[in-house]
RNA sequence: GCGCCCGUAGCUCAGUUGGAUAGAGCAACGGAUUUCUAAUCCGUAGGUCGGGGGUUCGAAUCCCUCCGGGCGUGCCA
C-alpha cells in the first residue's frame, strides 16, 4: 500500500497546497491548513481560503495571487481544474476517477480507510467517576458517555489509551453509610439486597443531616430575608430617576430577595419532609449530632480503624459490582479503577514534597499552593490535617506520569470544576509536569424542561438506571407499533423486539448526549431523543437495518461480495455524493480527537445516513438489471453499513440487523 | 465584590484557527409510496446571530461597552 496517504483527500490536498505555497510564504503549512470542505456543494468539494490572508500579508491582489497559486498547484491527478471565485477562494472538485479509485480502496479495507496515527500517544482518560456510596444518577451520564466515546475513538486511531474510573470510595459519603449501617440497618433488607440497603442508608443519613442543617439555617435565612426586604422597602419609594448605579443596586436587591425566598422554601421542604413523618422525626431527634458522627466514622476509616476497614473492604466490591451492572448495559469497560482510596497512601508524601520544595505554604492552618495571579489558593491539606481532592489529584498525576507513562491526561468532568482544574494544572506545572498534556474536557449540565438542572418533580436527583429503563420502555413501545404496522405483518419475535428496544433506547440517550457540543447545557427530552424522525440514534440504526435488509432479501453474502473483484462506478449523483461522504470518515474522527468533541462524529454520521437515504431512494439495488451497477451499489451499501456501524460503535452504540 | 461561560429561526441545537447567500432537526405548509423497511425522501416558508461601537477586503466568530441569563468563588468532591 504505497499510496496510503491518498486515502485522505483533505490531507492530500493540504500537502499539495503546501508544496505550491512554498514559493509564496515561509510557512506554507499554516496556509495549507486553510483548505477545507466546502459548506455549499455549489462551490465544489473543497475550498482553499489561503489566498486572501496571504495576499494581504504580501500586499497583493488576492484574486491574482489565487490564480498564481493555482498555476503552481500539481493536483491534476485528483481534481478538475480549480476555479478562483469571489474575493479569492479557490474551489476544488475532485475527479470522479480519483474518487472511485479511493472508494474502491476503502471498500476492501478492513479499517474503512482510516489509518492509525504515526506517533501514538499514551493517553489516560479519567471519566465517569461515580461515588460508590450512592447510586449513579443523571449527573454521571455525560462524563460516562462522553469519556467512553473519546476512549473508543482514540483507541481506534491507534493511541495507547487507558480508561480510568476515578471512583469516590474514600470520602465523607462513606462515613455516612458506615453510620447508617451501624445505627439504622434493616438487616433483612441488607441480606436480600446489600447495595440497595446501603443506598437507603446513605439517603437516610443524608436526609437527617440535611434536616438538622436546614433547622439551623432556617432562622438565619428568615433574618436575611427580613433585612433585605426592609432594605428594599426603604429603597423602592425613592426610586431614582436617572441614576444607573442606584437602579442596579435596587435590581440586585430584588434578585437577592427572591434568591433567599427560594432558599427558604427549599429549607422548609427539607424540614417538612422529616417532620411530617413521625418515624423520621423520631430518628432525627434521637441523632442531633449525626453529621459530626458520620464525619467521625470517615475519620476512623482514614485512621485505620479495624471495624470500619473491614466494612469498607466488604462494601466497596459490592457497590462496584452493582455499578458494573449499569456499565454492562452501557457497554463500557475500564482498563483500571483507581479511586480515591488508591491514592490515599501517597498523599502525605505529596504534601511533604510540596512543602520541602517550598511550593506550598501554610495559611490559616491549611497547607496551600499559591499560584501567582490567582486569588484562590490551592489547598492540599486542610487545617484539621485531612487531605483534599487537590492533594489526591496531584498524587494521581504523579502516578499517571511515573507509573503509567502518560503523555496526555484527559479529565472528563463537569465544567463547574474548571477553576479547580486550572489550579491543578498550574500546580502540576510548578511541580515539574509541564511537559505533559493535561486537559479538562469540560461539559455542561443536563437540564429539565424547566431549564433547570434535571430533577424529579419532587426535586430529587434522577437515578441513571431508571433513566435507562424509561428510555428502553419507550423504545419498546415504538418497536411494537412499528413492527405491528409492517405491510406483511410483524417480523420480529418478542425476544428480538426486546433486544432492539434495548439497542434503540440506550442509543437514544447516548446519542442525544453526544450530539450536543459538550460545553453547552442541554435539555433532556425523551420525546425528542426517541422521536421516530429527525436527528436521532434511531435514524442511523435504521439506515443500517435497511442495508442489512437488502443483503438479507437478496441472499447476498457480504464477505465474498467484497473480495469478488467488483468495482464501484458512478451512474447517479447520489452515488457520488455518498462515496464522497464515506471518504470523509477520517476527517470526522480527526476532528473528534482534535478538540475532544464527539458531536463532530454524530454530525458526520447523520450526514452519512442522510446521504445513504437519498441514495436508497434514488437508486434501486437488488432490482437493478445491470449486474456491474448492481454490484457497485451493493459495495456502496456494504461500505455504508460498515462506516455507520463503526461510527456508532465508536460512540458506544449498537446496531440491529432488523428493526 | 471578583472570575468563567452563555444569548443564533416559533422550539431544541450546530456553526471547524475570521470566509462566499448563517445551517440542521422539530413544529408549519406542499409533494413522493404497486416499499430492496415511509422509523424514509424531495421541496417551500421562517433569522436586525441580545443591543451599540470598533478592528478587517470580510465578523455569529476577535476587542470595548451595555442588557439579559447561568455557574464558580479559602479548607465538600
């Protein structure tokens, strides 16, 4: 395969442009990078935007320069003669013979034309990271789905990737279960379902703790409200006419008042939830110091207390096994699960090293790293001597660099922790890890239809499991309806329907998450993600199933088809469009990794499935009388199916042969 | 108070280091089916890209400012 690079049209064009541009600039690569796919097919397949900025730099006429560049270009083997348009765009249309050459190469390529990277990096992807003490909830969805997609793509492109689940197994939450276990355990329930009972303990202790805090906070909030209210009442009547700053203060007061009101109602709700239930109220009254006692259990665990250590060793594997159930369903496996407890033994040494090197200093009793230009300190040990997640994260970096030889570390974590990671990375740089790539792959919040963080109507967080169940149940309904309404009656067995529903339901959730720009918040809308039309996982899965249907109906074996020596030929515009689209798979994958944005791949797959649907509409395959054309179309179908299945697989989604 | 982010079509969202007439999906309207699966395709309509100013041959994108919203903010992770 001496012409590997030809498989990537964009890269090849850029290389050719770089050659031509060498005569005009010392930095041809920068300008060659301005070759891009066109947005509008009327302008051809690719466009080069380099003439304008280059002309500006050289003080020349951009159109004239564009023509000169075209004159130096050696691309006649791949493109039709380029055209200069507008202020100096160079429009390029690939030659059909070159295109068919490439597509025929990909048709028989097991990697679908995707090369592995020349210089693989060792990448650690830190994602999902649930707290094992409590059930996974909607807040874990994005990290889990996004991280896994990046993991799969990086791996497919040939990087050495380690997926690491940095679980919370050592924090205050564990003290809460320990306290609950010792004081409130329902033994029978525990025998029957240990993890469920532990989760109940967590919720119970957390509720009681919250109750006492709310009790203490409530009068303070009322005072604050009263004070703000009176300030507002005083300010409101002498409303200034044209005083901007006074107006602003007034507005600020109003929002403060409504904020405190909101806080008050939520406190009341918390209090009422306990007080309206006599058994809960009795528990609360019996344990006024519950928060402190739970913290004490955590401290005992950290101190090596025998009983707590024994319970911890018993609980953690059980909790992990329960979480694994969700991962199995989501088709996710980690290479390693090194949580907080794994790094615990290293923390004292890390802090000592920072102190010894003079990188950290004491402030108000806490050990802090102060980064110039940052107001907030990076606290690596608290006043009470306990370590923080800052110290744990530093130990993690050291481990990943020294023991795992990581070049790149990705942290797929909520954007609200941006500041923490900024400080963490700065601190790591001071510590001597400035040569490693540390990236916070941040993402936004999943919102409910009220545009607030997604919660149940009563304000509880939504369990991940129930989210999956709901989507699958809805998918099952749709599968039933669709299959029942087939012209010749139902085609799927009950078992098949169940399996399709799982594939479609889980796919819907994942796709809905991945198709958004990760940095945006998005509204969780089950109706939309499971709609039978539109930009959904189902659309891609359906396109795949249609291809599978062709091969099934035609009784065609795909392996022999590929090796049968048939060739793709263009007889219809939709065949060309589909082929070009299929050849762009590598652009999409490169794009995903360049910015850690899987939505680039969802966009690509949607466009691909769309291209296919058009082709499917315009070109009959099995009914095509000309055998060469029929074979050509079968080859296109086969490659389409493989690209869609591979793309979905890289996003963590499955396909079905029939749906 | 300080810091970060966002504001694009009626709704949900894309928009690649500044590029051509700002794009999808849904909803609306009009077409296509003796179905290789209509969970589809083709078309129409819909936007002062929050307002204003600036830089540029060229701005949704960069800078300033104002308005509106979200998030974070020294010992939770």
